[in-house]
C-alpha cells in the first residue's frame, strides 16, 4: 500500500461545493475523489477507497470529556506522562 502524503491545494469555491455534494452522495471524502481523479488522469489504478476500509468505521466511535487526548494519550491509557 502506498504511503499517503498530506498536501494543500487551492480550488474554486463552486468546484468545492460540487465536490462536497458528490462526496456526501457517494459516502466518501473529497480527498478520495481527488486521489481517484489524479490516478485516472495519470493512468494508474484506481486509488483505494478508504471509506470502505473496516477501520474507517471506528472514526468517531467513542467520545470523552477529556479534551487533550491526542496530547496526553499515554497518561490516560497507561498512567504515564508524555
């Protein structure tokens, strides 16, 4: 599986609105649509649909009153500091 790299791009507002609607309708992400379009443009295989990955369903599956979990996760999981 190829490594994904974060990038930033500018896109016209009307195109972004259409992309958001398409992503919602297809139950995927804008990033997935863009990856697939670029892969097709470059003549490569279709990019993986990450929304269909079983692990993706875990996103948002839990909640906590703690607001610093990403920073202090070791403290909460193992009782250790950073």
